[in-house]
C-alpha cells in the first residue's frame, strides 16, 4: 500500500492544501495557472511506484488553498515553508507553466533545497510575454470583471494555450473540470506576489541543480523560447521536446512525459 497523507499547512501567512504520496527522495509538483494539484494525477502514482515521495499542493488562490491577502509574498517562499512543514530538506522541483516559473525561482533562491529542477512548458520571470499573449491574458481578466467568472473561464479554456488539449476529449474534460473549480481570484484582484529582482532570466547561471527543460512540440512559441533560454542559461541543463503534445504535455502525453521525468531522476538518484 502506497503511503499517503493529505491536509492543510498553515505556513508563511497562508493556508496551503497539500498531498504527499510515497516514500523516498522528494519530488514537488507545481501546477499551472487556473489549475490545481489534480493536473498531476497521471504522474503521482507513477512516481510513487518508482520509489519517490511525491508532494503536490495548491498555490495561493487555487484549488483548496487560501487566497492571497494584501500582504506581499513570494510563491517560492511558500513552497520552501511547505517543504519545511513536511520535514523535507530538499526535493526535485517540477513545475508547469506558472509552476515552472516558480520552480525556477525556487532553484535560484534555495539552491541547497533543490536536488533537481524540471521546468515544463514553463514561464520565466524577465522573459516577457509577446504582445498577443499579454493581450489575451488581459482580455480574460477584463471579461471576469465585466461579464463574470463563467465567461472568463470559457475564454480562458478557448484560448491559445489549450488548442492541442481541446482536441483530446479525455484531457479536455479533465482540464474543464479543474478550471471550473478555479475561484478566479487572480482575474479580479491585484495579486501582491513579489517578482524576483533581478528577474530569474538574468540569474539562470546561478542555478546549481541538474535541470531538464521540457516543452510540448505543439506549444506556442513563447514557451519554446523559455525552454531554449533555460537550456542555454543554466549550467547543467538539458532539453526535451514531447512530440504531439501542447502546453499541458504531462496530461496530453503522460506516458512519454513520465518516461522523460523518471529517466532524468534515475540519473540523479541512481
């Protein structure tokens, strides 16, 4: 029977929902925007069966975690506080999209707590979104404020990030279910999250951990640009492209994605 526990951690001025499955070297999974820890369902048991202790959690304002308050915070600090709460001194940090951006920031801020970094279809602070993508993000927030959260969710799911996912009925239904539970807080509030200064893109050379940049072959160009920046800027980095997958490559091509991750981890934890 796989060891499993779940609960809430009151850390860093907030309350985070988390789940821990398995035993062994720790692997922390960070979700994308408007999603939550359920997006990693295809990875959790696969990793736990191979001897890893898997931590997934909902960031502030997502899933079952508390929304941000007026107090500034850094998402990487939330993760560090959660790991400390769980008695985990170091972990492999895996993040997708928004979660990838936070994972990179964590690896820079907490090198001694980072066994490895896997950034998937990742954002990167200091690597600006192209104008069309910024406009899309802004339009969804405007729709949330002017027309309501349901219309905003519809626009978000119909946007450029999820084209390949929409073509897979099983993935599309899971994506819709998770996004439908998103509170929309970040669309209707000013998030006091602190961006690192200088931005992470200027500090990639400081990352000491072995790093894997993963991107879906069908993802939009911005995320390929970020993967290239990580590959070129992090001293010990490699890059992998997942064929036939878009922005949610862990959900769209779970078998290929899991093999990439497990092969990479096996080199770190032989």
